C-alpha cells in the first residue's frame, strides 16, 4: 500500500509540474506574442538607417551603409548617405571597418542631395504604414540567434531593427519595403 502511495504521489507531482508548465507557457505566449503593429510614420522629421554588428560584421559593401532623410518645414526632403569603400586588401586588418572577403571596407560619405517630388512621394508611401513586432519572435525562446549584421531604422523617437530576437523589430514585408526604398534612393532620381 505504501508503494502505491509513493508512486501515486510521484505521478501527481509530475502531473502538477506538467500543468504548471503548460500554464506558464500559455501565459508567456499571451505576453510575448508575435502580432504585428502598424504606425503611420510619414510625418517624420528625421529618419535614420544604419548597420550594427551582430556576430562578426558582414554588411554588404555594394549596398547603402547608412542614410538620413530629413524633412524641411515646406515638406521637401534631403538625403545624406554613406556607402562602404575599400580601405585595405586584408579583411583581418579591419579594426574599425567592415571586413569582407575582398578586404577591409570603411564608411564613406556619398553626399547630400534633395529628393525629387517622386522620391518624396515614394518615401511617404512606404512610411505611411510601417508594420513591426513589439516583441521578439517566439522562436527566440528556443534558440539563440546572433546575426552578423543588424539593420536599424529610426523615425524621430521610434527605433526599429530587423533583429528577429529584438523588441520593436520590423516585419519581414516591411524590411523588404524599406530595403527597396533605400535601394531606389541610393540609385538616385
């Protein structure tokens, strides 16, 4: 009889533990959801795009490295941007730059220019509905993810990134829309 009681209590403890685990998992899912929020950020004064290193730093030397779009009181917009320029042939000797198999790259100003009317309309259209997640992706509870580069986007006081395990991260579709916009702005009017 005593053996049944001990075995029974062990089963009961495991059952209580399993029920508790399910409740905690369920509650954490409620507080750490993967829902998408949208905001109209087309009324921004300053938008800034940039890169931060993750594990390593593998920014694309052929793409825009950083950019800032400012809006004047009259609604016109100005773009200041940077690309990456080859600073040396050895990626191992790249302390303050961005290493790449082709060598070490350093940020280089590409200049400042006024955006055309069509570009202003393009910026406004993309920023009218910016979709983002307020919480990390739930997969980050199971896996440790460290990308080689994190792209950041800041509209005045709202900062977002493309880091899957970060809070306030742009949705996949929004990341594509922002990359497309930045590519068009980098290529000029």
